[in-house]
């Protein structure tokens, strides 16, 4: 598939403190120069089962190996204390969604899952 850069990934969490975790993740990503000014926290028009607006973190991703950088950063964030019960749901521009479980989030696995969500040939990004 030919990808037009940049693409945007939407990240949600499956946790009781979704907004708090997304704010923490956004702060974490902004520490990396690859993601400064490329993240935004927002609500969507969709509603969850409780009727509350769903929060998501949008991350703009450019080419040149930034997917691997994002995978490493997400893995490191998930390995922090009190994050072991979190599952991240990443949705790519075509609507493909993958789940990243904190208990099994190696950088390599996260990289593969991000590639799937963004529908990118991993060999072309390395």
C-alpha cells in the first residue's frame, strides 16, 4: 500500500481512568522531539455505553522510521508502574484498529501492531 505521509493514529485506552491515562501518554510523547506539536487530546462524537464522550489522543506520524520511535515510546510508557492493566486501542486512517496490551507490549510487537493499524509495509518504514 502506498502511504501518504503524514498519517494520524487515534489512541484510546481501555481503563477506568481513560482521560488521566491519555493526558499522561500525551505528556510522555511530547518529551520526544518527533511528537512535539504533533499530538492532541480530544473528544469524539461517538459515545460509550455510559453516554460519556469518548476521549482520544491523536498523533500525527511522518515517515522515516517514526513508527518505530512511537512503538518504543508506547512500550516504555506502558511499562511504567501502575500501567500494567491498560490496553491501548490504536486506530489508523482507514479505521483499522489494533489493541496493545500492557502485559505483552514489547517494542517489536507494538511496532508490528502499529504497522497493521496504519496499514503500512514495515519493511518500507525501516
